[in-house]
């Protein structure tokens, strides 16, 4: 259950936004302690001027603010364990796409965060279309347009022992079940971001595909367990040696083979990625 909870928390950082130089009109930051799994409310909700983000770690917020994967953030170990709820109001004229840079300002003001950027070469998986060609088709249109910057944005996650699901709205979701990994109406960029949470290296979308796709991938029990453990590690969960031993020698063959059936491959490569190095940050935010 702890690993499932880690998954539904950390994958919210897959949300992509634009950038603009703005700050929240007002913002409340509230620390959140451990709560029973059944009571966890993980989500990002924007309705008009109201922004509500719940049960994310500081590392998640940094990832959201700067649009980087968790393994591209270098800082204290506790960044993945200190969790907060944020309730904020957008200023007049602001759009949903302004939220990340407002989070940057909030991190600097309320947590006294200072950081610098570096480029570092990472071992990555390149998500590519297989030489045999793509075997999946674009998702059928449901007649609804995306919320964009005008409608409400609701991203929510939930899970139990059977698996975890994150809903991006408009029928788009990602699910890790007992025996399958399923995506509905996902861009390849979002799919690559989701896979990164479960594998031993970042996944970079190099497919060149622009549409939304549906796919279902079969997983072996061993590969599913290894993916859960890697996701927990990515989320900052400290696991016992017995759990870490379960990922030794696991090759994710079932995932790679299922991807091939869909006409996709994960090719091991090296690529330069931006790293955010946290030079200074406080565990406790300044008062609201």
C-alpha cells in the first residue's frame, strides 16, 4: 500500500504547463502529515481563479514548477517526504499556464529556495516507433475539447492494492493494474513521463507522434513488482533491503515485449538533461 500511495503522489508531476512571470495573489501552504491511505486526497484542481494542490511533496512541487522529472532534481533526501497542501488564488488576467512560474515564486518566497541549473549526461530510454511501424491508432475523438486555459482543470489520482490510476480529465488516464499497464487518450510525451516513474532511467519521447493514443500493455508479476518498487524509490520512500533485492536482475521483458507489439521500443541511450541543483531550501514554509 505504501508503494501504491507513492505512485499516485509522484506521477502528478507529469502535468505540463507554459511559463509566464507572475505570482499568486494569495497562497496558503499547509504541511500534511501521514494519513490513512483511504483518506488521501491527491490532486491538482484549477477552477477559475482558484488553485488547489493536495498532498504533494516539495520535490513534486519543484518538478511541477520547473517542468523536470524527479530524478533531475538534486537536493536533500527529505524533499520527497515533506508534503504540503497549497490553496492559492490567481491574479486577474492570469491563466492556468501561469501556475508553474507562480509556484517558482512561491518556493523562493515561502521556502527560501535557491537553486542553479546544470547539464548532466544521463542514461535514458528513447521511446521510439519500431521499425515494423506503429501498431496502435489514435484515440477516437469524444467531441470534447481540452480545458486549456479557460475551463476547469481537474487532475486526480487514486489507488489500492490492485493498482493506481491518474486521471487527466477529458477521458485521459494512466493505470497500473494487477497484470496490465493501460493508457487512454495519452500523448507520447505524457506516456514517456509516466514510464519514467516506473523504470530505472528517464524515458525521453523521440517518437515524433503528435496525437493521443490508447494502449494496453501486459506485465508479468515480477516486472509489476519491480515497477512499483522503482516508483516508490523515485518518490523518496526508504525501503528495506528485502524490497530492494526484488529488483535485482529484473529486466522488464514483459513491458518491452508488450511495447513491441504496440509498435514502440525503448532504446537505451545517453542524453544530456537539465538538472536542478537545490542550493538552499527550508523544511518549514514561512507563515501564511
